[in-house]
C-alpha cells in the first residue's frame, strides 16, 4: 500500500473535519444561549430580551450556513477516499448518517425559515418553538454523527458475513445507544456550550470596550456565564466518563494521552510535562519525559475510579503482560492473519467440511481481524506526542475556562467588568482559546485511536481507496483554498455584523 496515499487521505479528511468543527460547536453552544434569551422574552415580554435574541440569532445564522456546506463534503469523502472502509462497514456506518440527513437535518430545514423570517408573521410561542426545534435539530444531527464516530471507536451491534466479506448491522440499538456514543454525545455538546458562552462573553466585552450597547452586553454576559459554568462543569464530569470508556475499550489511546510507557498500579496523572524527543521507540531505555509535574494515583482513579488500579502502558500493550492478562500485539497479529486466511479459505473452497472448519476458525479470531494487516507490532502505537500534548492543552484550557466563567459572572454582577478594559480584552482573547480547546479534544479522540479506522477490526492501511495519490493531493489544496475562503468570508461577515451593533439589523 502506498503510504503517501494513506497520509494524504488522512490529511484531507483531517482538514475537512477540523474546518467543519470550527462551525459546529458555535452552532450548538450559541444556539442554546439564544434560545434562553428568547424564552426570557416570551416569559417577560421585555423587548430588551427580544433585541438580544434577534442579534445572536443573526450571528447564529451566519455560522450555521457555512457549517452545513463543510459537513456535506465530509460525508462524501467516505466514498471517495475511504471506499474499502465504506464497503466493509457501510451497512452499519451509513445508518446513523442516513437518519441524521432524513430526520435531524429535515427538522432544522423545516423551522429555520421561521426562526429568521417569522418574527412578525407568527405568534411569539410558535416562533419560540421554532427556535428551540432548529437548535434541537442541530443537536439531534450531532447525536447521529457522534453515534457513527463512537461506533468506529467501539464497534458493536454487528456480525461479519463471510459470504459478502462485509460487516452487517444486527442490533441497531446497540449502535445507537452504545455507552461510548452516549458519553461522547454529552461530552461534545456540553463542551460546545462552553465555546458558545466564551463567544458571547467575548463579543459582549467588545461592546463594553467600545462603551456602546453596555446594557445589552451585560445582560448577554449574565446568561452566557451561567451557561458556561454549567457547560464546563458537566464537560469535566463527562470527561471522567470518557476516560473510563477509553481505558476499557482503547487502552492504547489512554497510554498515549499520558505518555505512559510502563504500566503501573496507582499511576499518576501528568499535570504539566515535556516529552523527551530522544525517545524514538516504545521499548528503548530513554526516559519518556524531560520534565513533568504529576498528581499521584490520579490516572488510576480517572480511568477506573480506584487509586490503586493497574493502568497498562504502551510497552504492556505491545509486548503483552501475562500477569495483567494482556496479550501481545504479535499474538493478535497471528490471530488476525488466521482470521484472514480462514476467510480466504471459506470463500475459495468447494468442500463443505473445509468451509465449516474455516468458519469456526474465522469466528474464533474475528475480533483481531485488523491486526492481520500490520507489518510489525509497533504499528499499533499511535502518535504519542500529538496525543499527549493535545490532551493536556484541552485539560488545562478546560481548567482555565472554569475559572474564567465563574470570575466573569462575579465581575459582571459587581460591575467590575464594565470598568476594566483588561478584563474585556482577556474575554476577546478567550474566544480563540475556546476554539483551541475544542479542536484539541478532537485531536485526542482521532489521533489517539490511530492506526485504526475501526478499532481492532480495520486499520487505515486497509481502508483507503485505490486512487492516484496526485488526485488526493490536488483536492487537498483545493479544499484548503475553498475552506479558507469560506472561513475568511464568515469572519468578515461576523465582524461586520458585530460592528453594526444591536440596533442596526
């Protein structure tokens, strides 16, 4: 397999996904906040809350439109760049994406017109319902997309059909209500509340900095800080749940997140650390860290809720650890090759007894099918540096935003924020920090599961389409140019709308 084709296909998908994720969390987070503003208007009849709702809905609409365009491209790439993947698991992976398009997107498309153009054409109650249903549709859309993503990390609800050499859906609800999917959904959506709140506080602080629309700004911040506090606290809570799911289903990812090469009981959690660039192999004698500050036993607690639990390291997971019941990657490679050979035998032989024996061998080893594609055991190790730093950037920024929202709620309540330009500038700077935190979370999720397209079942090397590398390279740069233009256009339209202010709609 042409490694450059795999790398360029990965790069193109990562480019599309990361650009798409610029728009999605703001849609989900800002959507909830503007719904609250309009709900207050509906309950009180106070026109100032209507002004708030209409202004933030306008910014929501600008962001929403461009986000839809990038999302459609993302789904098409499964067919163009990852056709082997699509053939192998399309029956399963396609189901939640189809539901997302038919149900969730239909819900958004039905009510978004009322949301933007129905203020004076329908009743207050119907417009409020349309606002909540539009945002609910966007959130439901996120649910089905995250179900599909979670299935790649924890495949369930399927059986392998040796006659077609495809995995087929056997239990829809095992896919739709997978514990990994449920936790991933809440963790992702709640983190979007954090980003939406940071955006509202930052934009509102711009008005305080310019000494205009100050009452509008203070009222906006009052609600946004409360949403931000709820969002970040619940994000930490679901993050703990995510760590436990990763420890159970993707222990290699957990080890990479913490730069843990040697497993141990009572493993510590690295708060701040610098990895040693001289460490080139998982089993060399180099110290993994140049520097680290560690919280004793906290990784064991984070992963298993017990401070003395054993957390497997990268070396354990590659070479095996008999005492902990961990089999080596080399053994899994042998089982994977046995499964692949059994499939080949089943599909080529005419003898019924040989077919039956091959089928039994296939069933016994199908769980490690993907390992049969590996050339050597070290292929199972993800990029440790990227995963480690992305995880710690995410956690540190999450801690920052917990302090940020609490402090800005207090500063706004006491009138300190209105008088302090440095706090207002910090709020503006915090908008890109929220995006960095959000993107870092997805880097952890996706880079940390490498080299797998589907955990333990199909690596990327066996998922990619057989197309010219040059085709992927060309479209990569085309997408880069188009997405950059779209992002610049969105930022320009957003800035123009913000500069116009609340009363110039």
